[in-house]
C-alpha cells in the first residue's frame, strides 16, 4: 500500500469514528424515542463500518 493510499484509509477511518461520535452525541440529546433509536442505529452502522475497514488492515 502506498503512503497516499494509507493516508486515505486513515482519513476514512477517522471519518467513521467522527460520524459515530456525532450520532451518539445527537442521540443523547433527542427526546423522541423513535428518532433516538434511528440515530443510534446509524451510530452502530458507522461502528461496524469502522470495524470492517480496520479488520481488513490486519
């Protein structure tokens, strides 16, 4: 893997972590349980994407 490709992968992993954190923060502020559940599902999806991407590197 080239250094440029590695930087792209690191950037993508960072984005997934950021999205997960923002979804969790947003969900914690929501009052509507349906919407809260939806946003928490989004956080879990970003966590799974991160884990999948990270797993490919090992």
